[in-house]
C-alpha cells in the first residue's frame, strides 16, 4: 500500500458541492482507502484570469493501485463529473480537476504521468490544501510541503469552510 496525495479543483457550477461529491467518489475507488481530506480553499484563477475563482482541496489516499492505474481512475472520475479535456488547452475552467500530486516518495516519469506533479512545488493553491493532509510529505527534489510553504506567498488563497466532508 502506498499513500497518494490528490489535488482537487473546480470552478464551474457548484464547485464546493462537486469537490465534496468527488471526495466521496475517491473513497469508493478500488483497492483504495480515504485517509484524510483538507479544508476547501478559494483560489484566484491561475494561468488564465478570465474565469471564475477556483475551489481547491486535497485528499490523502492509501492505495494498492499502481500510479498509472490510479491516474486512470482519477481521469474516469473527472469524466463522470462532466470534465472534457481538450488537447492543447491548459488552465481553463473545469467542472473537476483531479491531479495525482504525490505517490509515496516515488518519482514516476511516464509520457502520461509525471509524479511528483511537475509544478507542485511552485503552486500554493495545491500546497496549502496538501499541508492540511500531509504537511511532512516529501516532494522529491524540493523538500517537505511544510518547508516549501514556509517560504511561499499564499496571501490570495483563503480557506472557505470546514473539511471537505463537513459543512
């Protein structure tokens, strides 16, 4: 079994409800157990500012699925929530985004999957929720979540409620 960290985000429709429902879906993945969920965070749109703010969160899973199989499950969950990925389009609005941020302390470098997530160490909108569930998780080549956040600006990102499973 491996601990995997998942980043969740959405900015279309009722994003808070979507993330809470997506958390329930993650808890139902085969050979996987939900260990923890972060608070919800409101994040200004990143990459493209001409879209609504995002709601972001993180989940800590224990899984027996290999990283590529876990990614397949995450992509299928996104599709079930209406996500349509368009080639060449990044950082746009989305009904649900599920990113495999960390897979234990493993480094995975496949054409369809890079773990740790290539920009995780630069993105406060992913690191703040991740801190809630795995503050001492190691991002290979960069340090722990706690250490990286200690020197990062996070002023535009704000928690908006309790844990994802709560209200």
